[in-house]
C-alpha cells in the first residue's frame, strides 16, 4: 500500500471515530446549558420545523389536484424537509434530532440519566410550545391571506390520525430513526453542502410516507384543530403519545445505540496492508 493510500485509510478511520466523539461532546455541552437557554433553543426549533407543515399546506392549497399520488407525496416531502433543514442548519434543539444523540454520553458513562431527562424534558416542552404557537399563527393569518385552505390542514392531519397506537408507534420508530440518521450524517458531512444534501434527502423521507414525527405532526394536527377541521384533543393526545414513544425508540436504538456500539466495541484498524494478502 502506498503512503498516500495509508494516510487516506488512517484519516477515514479517525473520522469514523471522531463523529462519535463530536456527538458526545455536543450532547455534554447541551446538558450543561441552563434551562433557559435550552428552552429558547427548543422554542426556536419548534417554530422553525413548523415551516415544513406550513409549506405542505400551501402546496395543497395552491395545487388541490395533483396528477398522481406519487407527485403529490414528492412535493409534500420536499416541502416538509425545509423545516428540518432550518432546524439543523440553525443549530437549534429539536427533541427528535440532537437530543436523541444525548444517549451517547450516557452509554459511555460521561453523563447520567438525570441529565438526559432534564435535557429531554426542557427541549420537548419548548418544542411543543413552539409548534402550538406556529399552528395558532397559521390559523390566524393563513385563511385571510388565502395561502392556507383549512381543508389542506385537515388532509395533513387525516394522514396521521386514523391509526391504532401500535401502528403509530412503529411509524414513529421509522421517523425517529431517520431523524437520528440525519443528525449523524450532518455531523459526518465534510462541508455545508454535504450537510444540506444529507439532511434534505433523509428528512424528506419522513414527509414522503408520511411517517409520524412528534413535532412536525403536532403543527399539522393542531393546525387542523385550530382551523375547525374536526380534530379533537383526545385524537391529538393519542397521536402525540404513541408518536413520541416511537420517535424515542427509533432514534435511541437504531442510531445512537447501534452507532455507539459499532465504534466503541468494534475493531476499526487504522491501516490495512492489502499487498501482503495472498
């Protein structure tokens, strides 16, 4: 193996481990922030991710008839991804994104469950408040500006609500998994363009299905409720409970735990001499 190849392989191996180290350090910094700072960051994230719901509703309002379901879901997927991109590039705290990575220092013994619980509670509540405020704003200005038809939010909510708890939970697992992957891939990206592409492609998958996401879905469901689309508080609670559990499981097990395990307990040699293999 040439010196250049050896240096490249070593650099790749180091980066492989550095992503984990970067995520652990980031999570520890967030745990050490004051509750007020976390709350403001979580509020901003809840507001920002809600732009995805707004843009989906605008798309449905301006194009009530798509030529096919495939085209419709493709448009909605890209509209929803805008909100996630605003959150990730803005470095605000979304419960299903950065906070799923907060398990990493717990797994490594650098933080405890109390710190994790505090972080989750503050961010989760702040996110929900942000989403609720944005849904209220949409209800106030959307119809008067003729940019949001109430029926558009009714359609968005109807894509999330009429399912059993276990079905919503499993759908939430996939959404949490994708959000965790978006966070991990953003950290592994070499530049801002790579980060944008990674976040856009992965999070668009949530809106394409659509899979159940606790925060984006909160804006959709509350928006439908505030716009008089027949959504009840009980339906919202059913959605939020099962979706939140699914998102936590998806991000924790399929991203945080598996990625920590493969790096912390795996064997990744810095150098491999291919020429010596017969």
